[in-house]
C-alpha cells in the first residue's frame, strides 16, 4: 500500500484558532515534514472554497495556489488535489496552470479531477449548479482537453460544454505522457466509465463491500472501453483518529467535536463526528486500523490518503501512524 497525507487548509475547520497570517507557515511546515520523510508518497489538499459541513467565515485556502507554493517549498513528495472540480476553471486554463506547477515542482503533480458536488459554493461563486449529468459531461470533455494539451501542446475541442480552438499549452509538463489523472468519485454509470477511459488512478469509498462493488463496475467498464483494469490504481481517502489506546482515540474525537462546536452547535458537532469519524476504518488504535485497512487492501486498495484532523495543532498521531501503521501495510 502507498500513502498520501492531506495538509490542513481550513476546509474541514482544521485551522480554527490559528491566525490567518500564520496559516501558510503551518501548512508549509507540515508539507516539509512529510517531504523530509519516506512514508508519504504524496500530499493533498481539497479543491473547495467554503468550509464543511456548513459554510463559515473560517479560512479555506485555494487548492492550486497551494499546489504552486508546495511545489516551490518541497523537493520529493508528489502533489495532488482531491479533487479539482472541472467546472470551477476553464479546462484549457487549468491544463496550463497544472503544466506550470509541474515544471515548478520538477514533475511531481498529480491531477485529481471530478465533477464537483458542493452546491452552496457553486451558487455562491456564480457557477450555477448544473445537473449531475451536465457536470459529468463537462468532466469528460475537460479530460479530453487535458490529454491533448499535455501530450501535443495544443488542444482543440468543439464540445457541448467546452469549445477550445488551438489552445497552446507550452511548455509541456515534465512528466512523460502528461500529468497522471485521478478520476475521483464512484458514480456507477458515468464517473467510473470516465475513469476506465482516461484514469491512471481512481478514488472512491474505502468501505469493503462498497469498494468491492465499485471495483467490479470499474472492471466491467474497462472491458467495454478496451482498457486494462489492472493498470488503474484504486485509492480511497480516510479520516483518521488514531491513538495508542482507545481512551486516546476517544479524546481525539472529543477534540474534533470541540473545535466544531462553535460553528455547528453541540448537537451538530456531535453529528459531524459520528457521521465522519466514528466507526470508520482509520479510527482506532494502530492494531485496529491495521486490521480495518488490511481488509480493503485485500480487495485491491493500493493507495490510501489520510486526513489527520488535528495535524495543524499536534503531529503525534501522524508520528504513531508512521511508526506502527505504515510499516504493517506498506
């Protein structure tokens, strides 16, 4: 199993209490910490503008700006977004941005891409909120533009949603064949078919039964479109509450709840923790987390990306993961 780590950027209320003037230093230091070690193959941020589970006035730092900053301040670790919403930026422009970041980083960018889902921020930013079908058709057309831009240096497409005519993207990304595409989402009829056609990586839920189901659907789509299922790396994201003892795990969960309470109220914060953390695969002691993740690994999970909710304040759970969990799963 390969490992990625999310860098807190505010989206999950994970920079609460830190002065905005200090937040970049916190993010940079965590990125450099991951870069200096050997456990983490990649670091990740989310492509969102408003916090979850509800919009607040707390900071949410922009994903591709952070990509460029991390590219310039790290040297080894790969850089990804989970995941860029295709409709938030013109795809030819986004292809250009990503190619530039790839050059700054020395060829370390991953392109996580999806249709987008957070209706509140869509409408707030003036994007409307197209139907799921239109969002996914935009995803398909945009990926076609990426592929042309990153392999030929020019893109032309007369699509339903996007029209580009000789859009020049030079210089090309440093990575041969272009920036690796992660198609995120488990939509059974469209998203997984797009992944089968274009993706080097997929990203969908890591619950064993559902992971197995989505994997078989991906296999069927690959057979239909004539691509190699085994060449696509399957990944999942996991929210982490890790402790040496069950009492430590419970304290971490209470801490997450306490940070969310001023924004969600006591009942809302409890619900947030119950729905997002409790009972999930990366919540528990090292032994419990290893057992949970081993079940999904046996079903074909090759890459796992972890969100440590308290990373901006405390790296002890990251250290425990690096020391005890990663060696058992790698």
